[in-house]
C-alpha cells in the first residue's frame, strides 16, 4: 500500500525543490517533517504541506498507521514555464523564464 500527494504548478523552480527532496528521501515521516521544518529553503513550505497531505491520505484513505510511514518516493518534474519580458537598454527586451514544478511525495508503511 502507498499513499500519494501531488502538488501541480508550484511557483518554484524544480532545481530548488530537488535540493530539499534529496534530504528527505527514504526517511521516516516524523524525521522528514523535522528536516523540512528546519531547512531554510523556499521549497520547505511546499514540502511540509505536501508531507502532511500524504500522511492524511495514508491515514484516512488507506487505514495506515501514521507512526510506521516513511518517504518511499519523492520527485519533482518541471511544469509549464511562464515567459515574461524585461525591458533592457536601447529598446531591447530580455526574456525571463518563471519556472513551475510538479512535486510528488509517496509514503509507504514499514513492514
């Protein structure tokens, strides 16, 4: 059994999220939440909410024990890119890419 939570179109670049995901992969749920709460990265807010959501899904939808959960999988995929224009000198325009992410967290129960 596995419980999953997905966040689509998060307004943060995937490479920023990947740094924090590497810290929590394979950890127990309580440890992962503690790591995310104490990591000073922008992605931590998204991931804390996502971990809590996956834990709630596990408890309510799959009747899993919250104390035996661990982060089995967690990954980020690039979402759609918003393209914006920044005016520059001499009438030029530079393009700014505002990247988004699709973040997935999968929790499983220890045997």
